[in-house]
C-alpha cells in the first residue's frame, strides 16, 4: 500500500516537473536547432517491428535504418509494448493512459516533440533524450528509450540513433530475410501457448509457418508445422538463431525436427 502511494506520488511529481519545463525562461535555449539535431553524428531510423524474445519472454522493438538492412534491438517493458502496439494499430484507450496524459500536457503547453535520440549504452542499459520544441526553443529531457519511442509515435516525430551506437550494436536484418526467402521458408517464434497446442514440451525452437512450393526447403522434406529444434547439434532458440544457422557457409546441415509428436532428423541444403 505504501509502495503504491509512493509510486503514485512520484508519477505526479514527474508530470508536474515535465509540465513546468514549458514555463522556464527560454532565453538560454533560443535558436538551439543545430545543437538539438547533430545530423552528422546521428542516423535516422524507423520503427521496424515489435516482437517477443522467446527466451526472456520480454517484448523487443527493432529500429531499422532507412534501407532496412540493419536494426537496433531494444528490450522494453510490457506496458510500453502495449502502448506502441496500440499506437501502430490506431487503438484509442477508453481513458487516457500515462503516455496520452504526457502528450496532452505537452500539447496544452504549446509544445511538440521535435525528435528523439537513442544516445548511448551503459552497463547494458540504453539511454535516450526526448527533444521538445516550444516557440522555437528546444528542451532535452532524459528518458527511457521505450517511453521515448512511444512519444515519438504519438507525435509522429523522427527517431534517431547515435551513429557509433548503431554501428556497434545493430544487427543485419536484410541478409537474414534474403536467406530465409531464398530457401523458401517462413519462420515464427514459438510462444508457450503455441508450443502446448503442438504438444511440444519446450518453448525453444522455431515453427515453420509457411513453405514456398518448389523451394529447396520443400525438396529437403521440411513441412509446414515442423518445429526446428537443432541445426548441426546447436540448439535453435528462436527465428533469429535459425536464420543465422541458415547463413552458414556449409552446403548441407543436419537438422533435428519435432513433427507430429516425435523427433526426426533430416539433411537440409540452405545454399
């Protein structure tokens, strides 16, 4: 009870501080456009996808470069994931939630979100800034990347990542997508409920959700509904690790598959 009251009090204070930003003298931030957006050291990214990490069961958001060749992966909370999903689907809550309230405070104070920046990584935690514009002046607010992304979606504001951070932490997504498409297979991460439905006593592995007719995958004997469990003795945790296995230089790989309540082994030829 005391913890809940304390948390509520902290939220109220936080909202008050945010709203009070707009009534501070703007003399020190006038004309701060170039400082607020250092395009030489930033890369503009797009909201690529929202999924669930099958191991941690935690939501994950992918921010991709303009060509959708590489993406930065950020683990987020369920509340922020729901907010992102609702925003992307155009779902309006019955009553304003926290992010909706913040949006109204900013708008009613004649402000808008100019852009957000994922700035750096420290001790496995990402940091971000929300840049708010009001009457030609700019204010930077330290925020979690998850909250920042939600607010950027609500204001349709651009999302940036520090270039050095993106280069160090981003992963290739175009290559994996091409490999998957070339082999003729569509993969889907397992959820606990889906695993139970398929009588599979684990949530490790990846489900074959679609198969292209005449593809190498079909010729190798893979079927829709198969769960790929191991490749060359290595456990497959999710679709990402399966795509990495498919990208190996070997022309043939040994695959362990769970099919119709039993395990079978086949040889696949992804290249």
